[in-house]
């Protein structure tokens, strides 16, 4: 039986998925075909807002909502789309990014936590 702890899952995700700094994320946003996904719960997003131009797909349903090459994909991600994920602290986004990469998406990045984005002066919106 393969029992993995949360810590071992996070280590695995962080080893597999590139973690972008705030500056690297801003550069990627400026220079690429991208989508920013907030994987926090809807109540968290309603309370604090979103990174500007991000969409909310909670961690618990992301594998159901996004499938490579699926006509049901709500945001029409193609193979050259950079997928930038974040959450409150960067843990759920790491796990979500690994799940997306494991399901076939190729350009998946963890940009960490919402608070980190805000503290660096990143654009946010309360219009949800």
C-alpha cells in the first residue's frame, strides 16, 4: 500500500512543477498566451478578490473542469497556453498544477499565493 503524506505530495509537486517568482510570473503574463487560475474556494475569492484577469476554478474540481483537447474545456486552453495557478499560500496551487500536468497539460506553473502577489503590488480585482 502506498500511503503518501501531504508533505510528500507537496515535495513531489514542487519537484515536478516550476514555481515562478512574482517577477517571472509578470514576465510570462506579458509575453505569452496564458490563463491565470485561482484554485481557492469561492468563499475565499469572494472575500479577497482575484488577481486581475484570473478565473476561479477550485482545487477540488479542477481535473473535472479542465481536460486537454476537450471541447468542454471552459477556457479553451491549447497546447501553447501557459497555465499559471495560485491559491492562498502556494500549496493547493502546487498540487493542482501537478494534477494538470499529470493529465496532459504541458505549460503549467505555480505562481504561489494571493498574498504574495498583493504584497508585490500585483493587480487585483474585487469584481467577481
